[in-house]
């Protein structure tokens, strides 16, 4: 069924059932998001996409709220911009965003400070290097869930990783904290491809960043093959 609603004062006609972020993007209106990816189902985790909907008490996540007839939506009101800026500042206060250019760009666009919460506890963890294909550095993980979704029923149906822990201790991990080779992981690399922060990184890229040359890496790999 066709519906008409208003986004930033612009009258938009669309089909019932589409989310606000889908309609916005179809109409050239940029609503930012971190957890939404074309390969994964939207699930309103990061909340960067919040918008103001007339008549609603709290800001609404545009990735899951559907456009409705006569709805009036503001995507860049003062309240929206402040919320996005604060979410980005909270992320920057706890997570290493040095490998997340997309989010750094958002920080600049929204005037977010990396030092807004200088006393915040940082989410730090050891780099996990337990398989030949990729490393996991969860001090860079903002829990967008993209990797978990592509590993599960959005793509691969492997179910090797999931969330573990609760609250501040929540982290992506394997069942019983097993090393990757001891899980159902088939090293397809889809989790690495959708990670927006460098928390999951190809092993080769990681080793090059550590100063190894392509030749050094070739020697490492041939040693690994011989040991098998
Ligand atoms: S590892 Fe990457 S893709 Fe997975 S939840 Fe963390 S930031 Fe998202």
C-alpha cells in the first residue's frame, strides 16, 4: 500500500513496510548507522540512526521503525544531533577507534570529542591470534553484532561466534571461549569483511602492520604448511 509521510519537511511517497532508514537513503537523506550493513538484518543496536518522530516521547531507531502514513520525522534536529554526538563520545571513551575510519568521520561530522569522558573505563583485551586467517582484537569491538549475524543465519549458518558476558563485560566470543580452530568456524572471512572497526583483521594485514615483510609472512606460512 502506498503511504505519504514527511522527512525533514519533505513530502515522501513510499510503500508500506519500509524502514525510515531505507526510505531516507532512497531519497538522498543521510541517516548514519554503524550496526546496519547490507549483508545483515537491522537490529537497532548502535542507536546512531536515531531520529525524532512527532508524537513519540523518545528518539526512534530509524533502522527498525517503519515509515507510516502522515508520520513526521526529523533526522537532524538538535536533539538528534546531540544524541548521536553523545553516543559517539561514549564509544570513543571506551573503545579503540584508531582502525575505524568510518566512525572517525562521523566523530568529525558531529563535532564529537574523543575526550568527553576522560575517566571512563576502557574495554581492553589481549589480541587473540589463534588461527591462520584472522586476528581478533576486542579492544576495538563496539559490539555492532555484524560478525555474529553473518556467521549465523544472515549468511553463513556456521554459528561459531556469539555474545558472551553481560553488561560492560559483554564481548563477542566463541562457545566456552574455545580457540577458533576448535569451533565450527570454517574461516570463510565474512565476519572480517563486515567488521567496521578493525577488531577482526586478516592475519596478513596484521603482520604487515607489525613490520613483517611479505617475504617474512611467506616463510611463516610455508613453515606452518610443513608442520602439518
Ligand atoms: S568484532 Fe567487529 S563486527 Fe564483530 S561486533 Fe565487534 S565491531 Fe562488530
